[in-house]
C-alpha cells in the first residue's frame, strides 16, 4: 500500500494489533455477562487479553510508542 515499511508504520501496526486484542477481550468480558450462547467467553477473553499483555510486555513496546508518534511519511 505504501511502498515500504517505515519504523512509524511498523510501530502503528504493532500497537493496532495490541488494541485489537484488547477490544476483542473486552467484548468477550461483556458477552460472558450478557450472552445466552453456550460459549466459553471467559477463556476467549483470557486468551485475547493475554495476547494484548504479551504485546505490551515486549521490549520494543516503548520504542513503538515513540516511533508511532513520528510522521508516517
């Protein structure tokens, strides 16, 4: 799409992956309280929020924040 992967674009992708996992996890938390489906939303939430936590714990996380704030160019 953009011709090259810049540090800013890569960082934004990684942060968006983390936030996608967070959103899915929070959706599952709500579903486990309100859904009538026979689905293990608790396990799904644990998995998604665990993925979010693992991404946030990566050593590159702080640099992703710095890089994402830079112009995408």
